[in-house]
C-alpha cells in the first residue's frame, strides 16, 4: 500500500481539496458524506477501501472545518 502525503499552502487549500474528494465519493455512491459517515459508524456499510478512505477524508474534513471555525472566532 502506497501512502501519499500532500502539503497545502493553507488550510483553505486543504479544505478545497477535501471537498473535491468528498464530492467524488458522494457522486459515485449517491449519498452525501454525513449520511455515509453515520451509516459507516453504525456498521451498516462494509470496510471496503473506498469507504475507509471516504471515512478518513470526512473525519479530516470535520476536523479542518472545526479548526477554521475556531481560528475565525478568535479574530472576530
């Protein structure tokens, strides 16, 4: 298994890349990421490579959104 590491210039660039990845999965499986993640966490979906990757990307997305909200709060 090859692990790729991508470095972004800003958290916003990282967020854009994550959203693009999530949209690809959402279109492929005809389900939004929040619905997918709830089903995945409840054990209603298998642990296929796509689903494991999607879940990881969605968790990263949630963490990044929270980080950006916190940063914005601190400057407002």
